[in-house]
């Protein structure tokens, strides 16, 4: 998140005071601020939105600066993502064309919401037929 000069000063001051506090006081403050947050969440979120709007130019600049600074790693990450993703998309397309969805879920025997699952995208035609919920479980685990 973008930190303006004003906010930086505020944070520094706050940090100084925070350091002087006893652990009990810190704990009490934590609880209070959490309670305050829960009570006023809507107002706080609204205020954040307004803050972002007011400082939108700075936000943009910041995002752009971030992009410039990290351009190489961003590009790199995107490339690897695309490469792995491309394999997945290709495999799914091939399987859709060659492997019909029929029968029952290989895991629970359900006949509804069947989908193809690729244990290995490098082998596009080696798919398992599973139902949607089993498929979710496979990918969650
Ligand atoms: Zn899958
Ligand atoms: Zn199933």
C-alpha cells in the first residue's frame, strides 16, 4: 500500500509511542482496535475508498513505479505462468475433443456433474472422470 509523507510521519510517531508501552497495554490496545474495527468496519472501508480516490494519482504512480522496478520478475513470473497454463489449456482442449465424459465418477461413483481431471497435463489423453466435488477435493489437497 502506498504510504504518503503525512502517513509516514504519523506512523513514526505512533511507533515511538508504541515502543514505550507495556505489553499489557499493547494487548489491551490490540483488543480495543479490533473491537473498534468490527464496529466501524463499514466506515473504515468507506474511508479507505475515499483515501484511495483522493490519492488515486499517487496510487497510480506508485503502481507504475512498482511495475518499473520489478518489471523483470513480473515478466518472468507471467512467462512461467503462461507456460504451465498453456500446457493445461492444451491438454484440456485435446481431452475435450478425444475423451467423452461418460460413466460414473471414478472416486465416488456419482453420475452427476462429471468432469475430466488431468493427473498430468503432459499426458493430455490420460484423464480421470470425476464428479465436480471430487475434482475440487483433488485440487484442494
Ligand atoms: Zn483436475
Ligand atoms: Zn465423485
